[in-house]
C-alpha cells in the first residue's frame, strides 16, 4: 500500500473512531444526567480525561481506553441489583448498535467487567494495560476532595449512617461481603478509599495519587478532631 493510501485509510479510521466516541459521549451523558450518587456524567468525564492522560504516559491504546472510560459506569452493579455483568452487557449492546467490531466490543466489555473495586481481600482481575489505565483513573476519582464529596453523596443516597464510633471498619474478604455491606460512610474510607493508593497499576497514576491520598488522611484527622471537640 502506498504511503498516501495508508494515510487515507488511517484518516478514515480516525474519523470513524472520533464519531464513535462522540456518539458514546452523548449516550452516556444522557443516561447518567440525573445521577446524584457520585456516578454521574461529570464523574465519567473526569475519569475519561485522566484515563486519556494516563494512556499517553503508559502507551495504552487511546481508543479502547476512552471508550471503556466513557462506558465504565453505564450500568454499575451497585444500581443494578448487584449484577456485576450488567455494565459489560450494556456496553456490548451499545457498541454493537454503532457497528463496532467484535474484538473492540470484547476488549471494552472485559475492562468494564473487571474495573470495579470489590473488597479489600479480592484479587484484582484487570488483565490489560488499557484496563489498568481505566481502573487507575476511576480510582483516582475516589480520592482527594472529589473522592470525599462522592463518598458522602453515595452514603446519603443509600441512607448510610455518617459515623458511629462503635462500628468498626471491615476488610471484606469476598465480593459478596463487600456487596452486602451496610457500613457507615466514614468506615468506607478504610474499607476502600485509603486502600487505593497502594493498589494502583501504573507509575503515572501513582504520582497523581500521592497528594489526593494525603488530602483524605488530613480530612479524616480534621473530622475526628471536630467530632471530639478538640478544635
């Protein structure tokens, strides 16, 4: 194939991918526009933006990363009766309707199936660089000021008690234990948020996480000082 022909093919493919991304963005924005749990469109957009940066730093496939980031919470198990496969299934249906090839559908669906945190004792199942990038971006959005805000939004949505000093955090050994947990919002910091920094996959994400993790630790110290009337 001549160089000009190759350039034409590559340009056409890029245009097709851009259109798929555009339509997927519109689909996700419309689907999640009313969410008040911290899993709304703006969460998706933040994860997408960070994932694209991580993909560039780590050499991951940018198209797969952006698609998976956009679709990673399209049918989160937490809002679909605990069905861990709901998001992967819905993403496949959407991509198939767009005419996306089977291989891409499968790669995106596999990321969505395995991206979520499932408990302190549950092994990470991510098996691709693209999945690692999307997972890291999603986990970074659970840290820092936004991560704290999202945690309280989620706890309020599910009528979780904010804090009970007599109720201790649990390091869930299985996904079933984690899925059925009704612990306090503050306990969730210890059951998930504070564990994330050491469970990131990529060097670029670990650099992002240092400040955000420290911010969460500082918030908790301030929370306890105010709770006990020390400040």
